[in-house]
């Protein structure tokens, strides 16, 4: 431990209070309700008034496996679900609540998960937290760490907002096209092909994996299918139905029915996917955009029917009517969609890298291997 750091038990630092609110039965209201999930619910009353670190007492996965996905920070008046405990710092000259949250959230696998016990319902008793020992830097250094990580979090939030804005614009762009009266069926726009999976019993169909094998899980993160988890061999490609670039692939069965994308390389898809071939890049992008819009997804699901396993047969799929304006408009809309998709994908990649940077930086700061210089205080004073 670095010079100037101290160790302290959670029980000597915090008041530990079990949450009172039933997650499903608490009436909604004006106060945040902190639950085990990332998103808050609401409650008609509050239990806490101030800052607290909220720690789930039950495993995130259960079934005999101890794990914890997140630890929450909350301030103000709020309710706490009965599957969590709230830690309120009683010695503010020793520790900041936000620093305690950063520490426990970042090192939850080392500090909290080992407390969990049980076979089916894996959990820990709130009082067991009291004996967990925390390494703490001086208060001034805690303030610098909290501020620096807060700035990184603000940047990540801005990047996430950019991504969501681009995705919302994509949805709106596609939805606007459904107002166009001119319609064609998918069968009139292109040629329909249903995917086929080569036999998994023939090893030569799958090795070496040189041709992308598209499944529903590879579709949906953007208009274009950029990468896949699996591949098949050239022999497997000959056995299946090889789809060219600029093919629209559309999930037509199962829980993810309605997901759609455009192939960027010759590929093969499985039988859960219908493909529309014979299009150029402009029209493939346009079709994918309108099918991914709320009206397109709704039409797909309504045509498939509300069943346990929704299924849209190819014979019905080719009859789906889609907006079909004149070519210049399709070119303009496809160009806008492509650029918006690039913005969303770029923001998603930047977000992932920023989160990785945050985790690495925080690990160094919490370990004491790196110290925020005292000159950083000048920035704090300037804000």
C-alpha cells in the first residue's frame, strides 16, 4: 500500500441498511427505486435521503453461481429494493461516497462476490459486508479520482447519446418512407431465397471457415452485416446457397423476427433467414432501412402472427408491400441512411474503447500504481 493510504472496515465507515421495497409490488411514484437491474424504477415513497452505495445481495446469475453485474450509486430521496443494501458513509472526512462506489463497483468480484453463499439462491447477509476491508487514499486524492472518472463518464455518456441519436434518425428516416403511397412487394423488388445450413456432421463443410455464415445473432447492430461469429468452407458454400454482396437478409422466425441487414461480402445464411437478392447497394440499403423502421418491423410481426414461435413463410414474405419511390429518392435516402449508420457504428466503437480506457485507468488509480498529480486541483478550482 502506498504511503498515506489507510485501510478501514466497511462496518467502521458506513451505516449498512437493507432495502425495504419489493421490486415488483412497489407502487410507482415520484421517487427513484434502485433495483438490481441497471435502469431505475419508481416508488411512491423514499427510504433514503442523501448519498448511498447500493449493493445487490443476490447473485446476478443464480443457479449455484456467484456473480455480480453492478453496484449502484444513488443520491437524493430514493427507495431501495429489498434485494439490495445501502451503504451510507458516516465519516465523510475519511471517504467520499462516490469513491466508495467506484471502488466497490470496480472490484466487486474481489470484495463482494466471495461473500456469497448458497446452492440455488446464491447471496450474502448484509452484515457480512461489515468486515470487508477497503484501502483508501487521502481524501484529496479521492476527490481527484472521482472528478477525473466523472469527466470520462461524461464523455462516454455524450458518445452514447450520439449513437442513440443516429439510430433514432435512422428509424425516423425509414419510417417517413412508409408515407409514400407507391408500393411494391418484396417479390417484385428482388428474388427471394431461404437460407440453408450445411450438415454439421460433415467436417469438410465447416473447415476451413472461409465464407461467412450469417445467423440472426449477426444481424441488427447497424444496417450492414459487418462481422459474423462462424464461417463455412468453400465446399460448404457449394452445398448451401451462396448469397452475393448487397443481399438483404431478414430474420423471419423466432423471437428476433424482423431483424434485417445488408451483406457486405458473399455469405451463406441459415434457414431462419430469408434473403432478397438481385439488388444493387442502393436498393438493398433502402429495403433494409424501411424494413428496420417501426412500420416495417410491425408489418413483419403482424404478418407472421402472434404465436409462441412466430414464423413468416417465404410465400407470405415475398408479398410484403414496401414503399417504392422513384430511383433518385431511393438513392438520396440510401445515402443518408449509410452515413447515419456510419455515425452510429463509429460511436459504438468509440464507446467500447472509452469504456475499456475507463476500466484500465480506474484500476490503476484504485491500486495506487498511478496518482493524479496535485496540479489537477487547479482544474477543480477552475470549474
